[in-house]
C-alpha cells in the first residue's frame, strides 16, 4: 500500500522548494533511498527521466521507521481528500416523474414508460445522466410540443447518459421519455444489517406457489435502490413531484405516495390506478405497495389514515396502529407544524428487508406488526410507529442532503420514541428506553467509533448503525437539556419551516438553534456531531464537610482518540425526601465543585436521570446503591441501583432492595426484581411473604408483562402448587399471560395435559403458546408430532420463529423417522436464504443438533463461507472450527 504512493514521492522531491521543511524533506529523501536501494540501484530519476538534485541523508539520522510513519501520515492526509464523500453534485434536477408501470409476475420485471421533467441546476449542459439499474432500454425521446424526437444515449447497466440536441441552461426545462423494462432481481448485492437487500422492488410469491404466502409487490428505496425500478437521479438531495399510473390485477389494491385520483378498468382482469404526489420529495421516499390487503380507516383532523395488512388481520391492525392519530396530534403540536402531507398510510408486508421505512405518506412495516386482535392486546409497536411517523417531518419534509448527514433523519426518528414515551407512558419509561439506546451505542463503540456526521464511509448502508440512531437520539436529548424545552422545540420549528421541502446538512440545524437561543453552539455540535467517541467519567464525592460536599469529576477517556468534553450536568441530593438540584458545567479533564448544599448530607447523585451520553463510574458501594434505590424519585435511577446490586455480591442488601422492588411504582423495576426470583429459590424459601406478594402481582397488576413474569416465577419454583392458577390463566386473553400459564402447566410434574387440551393448544398460532407446547412434546418424548412441527415452522416469523427453530431441529433429531431429511433441507435452506441474519443464525443453531453427521457439517460450512453478516459469520466460524476439531 505504501509503495502505491511512490510516484507522488518522486513528484514532491522534484520540487523541493514546496517541502522546504527540513525534516519532511530528509525523511522523504531517506525513504526514496531505502526503496531504490532495495531495487539495487543508486540512481534517482524522475518519471520524466530528469535527475533530481537530492543530497542523500546521513546514514543514521533517520530510521526507516520514521520514513514509514511519515508516509502513513501523508497517506492519511491524502485519504482525507480522496475518501471524502461529497454531497452529490446537482448538475440537473428531476422536477417531476410521471410513470406508467405494469408488473410482469412471471418474469418479475417492471415495464415502464417514464416521463421526466428535467432542468439543469446552474451550469449549462448537453448531457443528462440518469440512474437506472439493470434496465433493458427502448426508445428515449425528447417530448416537444406536438411531437417527440429520438435522443441518443449510452447505457452501462447502471447509468443512462442521454445526449441532448443542444446545450440547455438553468432557465430551460425539458421532458424526456424513457421506455424500459426493469429487472430488480438482476445483479443482487448484499445490503446492510439495517436494510438486508438492495433490489428496490420485491415480488413476494409472485406466482402464488407458496400457500402460506400472499402474493404482493412492495418497494424499498433507501438508500439508492429506487433506480432499480424507475429512472431518475437517485440521490437524497434531489426532489420531485410525481404521478404514477400502476396497472395491477383487479383482485389487488395499490398504494403509493400522495393520493389516488382515478381508477380505470382495463378489462382482462386488470385495472389502472392513478396516484398523484403534488408536494416534492426525495427519490428514495417514492414507494409502491400492491397486494390483496385489508384496510382499516382512521382519520386525524382532515387527514385520512389507512392501516393496511393481510386480509384477516384488520382487527389486529386497528389495535396495533390505534395511537397513530394521537401521535399525529402530539407531534404536530410539539413541532408547531401540522403533519405536512395529504394522507398517511401504514402498510404491513411480508418478507420486508428492514424494520420499517418512512416513504412519504406510505410507511411500510415488517410483518411482525401483523397481529391478530388477541395478539394485539400486548402490542409493543408504538415505538416503530412513532419513529416512521416522525420521519414524515424529519427525513421527508426536510431531508438529509447526503448519507453523511443521515443522523439528521435518524436521530430525530429515534428521539421521537423518547418523546412519545414521555408523553404517553411517562418519564420513567422514556428515560429507561434512552438508557437502552445509549447501551446500543456503547456496545457498538467497543469496536467502532466514528464521527456522527461522517464523510468517509465505505458504503452508504454502513451509515445505518447505532451511531446514526441511538447516539444521535441521545445527543438530541442532551441538546434539549442544554437549551431548555421551549428553545428546543422552537428551534426545531424554525429548522423545519426554514428548510421546508429542502435538503439539509448539520449546520442548518445548528444555525436554527443559534438563531432561536442567541447562543453559539459550535462547541456542542463540534464535540458531538463532528467528532467521535464519548466521555468516560470518574466521579468522587468528599463528605467530610457534609454541609458543603466536594464533588470531583475526572474525564478518563483516551485523549489520543477522544476529545475533552464540555458537559453541563446536574448534581442532586435529597433533604427529608425533597430533591435539591444544581446545574454545573464540566469543561476540564479534572474539575472540583464545592456544592454549598448547606443541609448536611451523605449522598449526592451525578446525572441522576441518566441524561448524559457518558460512561460513568460513580464508585458507589452496595449501601450507596441501596440508598439511591430508596431515595430517588426517578424510576430510571432505582432501576440502575437494582441492576448494579444484581451484578454485585452483597446478597443481603440485594434482598432488601428486591423486596421493595415488587411494589415499586415503576413497572420495569418490578419486572427486573421478579426476574431475579426465577432462579432465586432460596430467597423465596426463606421469605415466604414474597411468594404471596408475587402471587398477588399475577392477579392485581394491570401490566400483562408483569403478570406473565410473576407466573414465570411461580412456574419455576412451585409448578405443582399453582397448577390450578395456570389452568385458569391459560385462557387469559393476553398471550403473554396465557403463554406463561401454559409454561406452568407444562412444568407441572404430575398432572399431564389431556389429549383434548393438547388438541386445543395445537391450533394456536401465537408463539407464546406454541413454544411451551413444543417443549412439552420434547420433554415428554411425545411421538407423531412431526406434522405439527412442520406446519408451525412454516407459519411463524420474527422472535417466534427464531425460538421455535431450536425445538423443531431437536424434535427431528430425536425422531428422525418422522422426516429428518425434510427438516434438514428446511434448516439448511433457511440458513442459506433467509433475509434476516437472526433467522439464519437460528437455523444454524438448530443444525448444530445434527453435527454428528459429516455431510451436515460440510453443508453448514459451505453456506457459512458465503455469509456476509460479520457478526453471524464470526459466530459460525467459532462453532464450526470447534466442530472440526472434535471430528
Ligand atoms: Zn428511521
């Protein structure tokens, strides 16, 4: 690699006056000498043959290590230029896209006529470059007033270069028509962990050959994949209005951006739907969904809302999406800007390649949101619904100008989950979710630390990481704390209105905040958005003067890679149950603060509400954690205290806190406490009052998750004693509760389930019921259930599928005569082809049960060698290498 820069060195040396700085000159000369020396020549000549007048260095003045380090430095500085990902140059703008599309289900292709309104941005041009991946092109014409004229073009399979008859300037616009057929299935490339494929447009079971799969078409444009099905400039800093005419089978409905204006019956079982989107948006936000969907109608103010899902799941969709109007109201109020689009549809599809996507007016969701009405009782999808909805402002209304600024979309969408939780479920729920988000980031930061806004990613898909999402959201929360709520939301309003329907970069956000607050915020944006890493803080408090506690804070992060932060923070304490708080600023590597608290205290809290993105070591003893648990008014602080005690070894103190946790007002604290008792039998035996308390939670808690966990504790410790409770609650409307009750029945040692009961549970489709039943069959070695296992594995998805795969594999390894070969084929197929990395991993884990067969291990190894997800691949390699060792 270093040798690759050799010609550059020569050029530098040829012009010594530009590198007169002595050391650099000598190091370069030394390097050239060394390299040429290796080649066995003493002559030093330039590429053009001229001799350079260079004095050779004194032998021992510089080592070759100096030379290499210098070269490395040069390489880094040059790479800063060559690797820079600039926002895509706007040579032309596509102002309107008119599409007439028909879908060939047999060939999985899209036949289209695209008419694009095009105008140069500033500079005159005679050529137009359009993204169009894997098309077969027909005629391309310029549309004149009454006629069309053929245009010449070149096409390399990715970009069409169209030659215009004459130079066109920014005051001109022209209509170009492109006849084409697009083949999204061609030239597949791997996506990212966030978006697992790049076809742009997906035919699901196009010929209706899989009974469990409905036939449908949907699209996924982000990042630059919509050019797999229509031609345009596929960059986020473009913006167009659109009219889409979609020819679809009569039996299906179509969905797209904007509103449907007309439907035309074509005969032959076909229909043409006309969609119009009059407000310009970015190319990656264009979308189409076609299928036999059921619809639930709703409304917020004058905006029609549609929740679309596979037929038969409408009642579930009504419940899953029921908070949408409330969210629209809340976000519109908060931002001072009403939902800015004419309608909002939410569509749940099969085999989606991501969690969900915020196409303008048409968000598309993975099938995990397809729930029956009963399943929807425990729906926990508010966060993803809020996330995509908030994108309609941040992402769709104002749009990142380049993937480098992706966090301008994703940090906001991520933070909307906090905002909605805070508003609807309360401060504690929001704060705990934020802690979980920061933990995502800290986990990623162990192996990857990059600037939040970054201009040198390898692939745009790499931007969809915990930096852009979790860290971004946490930074917005800190920004809110720095400027205050009123300024925060007023600044967001200014940013949205100033940049309405435009693309933005991070400075636009800063300037909006500066304009509203009248404060310079470069310090904040520089350290958090334009730099990498995070603070690591060591906190000490000296209580020797209890009425004037001395707080010391050290920034202990590695300063070779990370900056010293300026961090406004809160320190708090309690006097007779009343919370006192001071806001201070940390801006040095080590800083001390006299708190002047006046009342005598023996405990202070640094960032009690966990609002800072920082790794903190408060240095608390178990007694201090206990005190935090007992004192703090914040659920997140009590949760942290319990968590820290669970990780320690002060069992006595932990037990005291656990007892208190069961009646904590914050349900997540209750649940965390309960989980400890699943394996904490000795505590329960020594403290019989706990058993009663836990049993009470089963019956009195309003939270099904708590009731379910309490049942899990009973099932783990007294499966026979609570048989009648399980028997009763196995019919609870909540699957969380019923599933735990069924686990209890299954765990009961002496009373087996009757044939009648088994037959009833076998019909269930929810994995919370299916998994305990599978467990029952395995533990009791029940035969002739191969058909049931096969049927269930074909219908499950998401978490349920992941868990079930293990039972499925084990059943056929125990009962090979019932269809082991088919099971192996299924698992190997899943490991090879499932779009979700987690499911591929699940299939691999199930296959490990067959690892005594050489041909299975060989097949697994073959598939593993093609795996492109780093985490999954590392997991495969670890287990496969140990298998090979054993064999
Ligand atoms: Zn998002």
